[in-house]
């Protein structure tokens, strides 16, 4: 069976026995890989499927070995039941043709081009579980080097040198009709696990041009979203591009529910603790304080806490408790964040028109 695409954002996750409903764009991307012009040598690094998420994750790793030999490892997981699929083999490249050295994959074709690789094989072959076949297109996610494609992308986005050479993830949110909607997530030069910058870029495979939509932060998120909507992108895709972290936290929450209680665990509205985690990344609580005051109790405490909730949403208040002295104490609101208790979608006061 051909692999199906993941569910889109803002919809209630399907039961484990249901097939995720693919969008037309994602279905075309995975089920019928587009012909690509082969290149002589593959790019080392990690590749990922367009629109991947925690319920539908596909990664391919390319590593170079000695004597012109490369290694390919592909792993796919799908659904709440965690169906898996995989392919692993050394390979060589001769005149642009990939030759997999593992005889098990004699009917598998692998093609590299620009920033992607395509895996295909007959329907009679099975290398994965339900919705977890490795067949499909994978886009360059990160590389320890900056090949021409990444160098041009980073230059267009005016990415600082400290964020290059493997320290920026390129998430392909969508790749319909030769337009790649890319989310660049750059990591701190000091704390490499911290995402410090996110940018949205659209790459046109035909013209080879990069259109930098903008950097995502609290204030600019709505501007980026409006520009994407102006280009015809759907609400779901815009949410995935501008609220990727929150969407993945929502899916993580649903996966934990399913693991603990099965299908019935997916039905209840989000609790205040779950909503707080989706919005802030802090689990198991409904409030958090980061005390930045000095030993004389001068400075600020940065506070996040659930301020209210009803049947439809949970509202979180982010504010700063400032103390400059005995006669100078005040609070300053940073944001009001709203989490939909049915869908997990997040909005804040900067989204309001």
C-alpha cells in the first residue's frame, strides 16, 4: 500500500483504527513522487518528509563512508499505534544512479536531486506497517556542511554564521506544486538545544528563488501569517508554519493520552495543565515563575499562570512583577495566551485584529 499523509493541524486526532486524512497537497507529495533530475553525489545529512509531525514522522540519514560508499537509513513511524517502517543499506552512485548494496532492496529506487531524495518501489513490496511505508520524498532537514542549496537559502535569510553548518533545522511544512514552504529553526550558539530564531521562507523549485516571508516572534507572527494567507496557503498550513512548537506539544499530549487510555483518552477537552504545557512547554503545572531579582530583591519575576478557563478555552497570563525599590513595584503584561480546549490551537493578544 502507498503511504498516506498526516492529519493537518487544528483537527481532533483520528482514532488509532482510522487512517489519517491527507490533504491533496500532501497526498500528491507522498503517493506519486515527482520525477527529479539526478545529481552525481548525494548531500550528507538528515532528510525529512514534508508536513511531518509526531503522528507521522519520516526521516532519512545519509552518511559518507570510505571508498565512495554511502550509507542510507530510513525510519518511519505512523499513528497513535506507532506503526513503523524502515530501509537500511550501503550504496554507491555511478553516473547519477544509486546502487543499493543490500540485495533485499533490488526493486527499490533512490534518486537525489538538489535538496531532496525520492524513494520508490513496487506496491508488491512492503517495508513498513500501516501508513508507515518508507516510500516517498524526503527534504533536506539539516547537514553538517553547507552545500550550494543551503548556502543560498542561508544567504537569502541572512542567517548568521553561528547558525550554519548543522545548527539550523529546515522543516518543509508543505511542498505542493513545486513551492516549498520552509520553516527555519536556528539554535543558540551557547545553548545548542534552545531555538532562538524562526523564519519562514518559500522556495520555488522552478525559478530557484527564495522568498523570505519573515521572522516569527511574538509581535511578527501575525504579519507572517497574513502574508502566507495572501499567497493562498490554508489556515492549517499557516498554523503549522507559525505555531509548529505548540502543534507538536498538542500532538505529544494526545499521544500520551492514547498510550494511557486508548481511544477514549482522546475525547475529553484539554485540562488546564495540558493547555499550559501546550502554550509554554512546562508540564504538570498551571503556573511558573522565573525569579530574576538580585539578592536585594531588586529586578523582575517573570510569571506565567492560568488566569481563567471555561468550556471553550484556557487563558494564560504572562507578566513581569517588577521591583525597583520599596516605593516602586508594578506589574507589566507581556501576553495573554488562549488555548482552544477542543483542538489545542493557540492564539494570543498579538493575533487579535
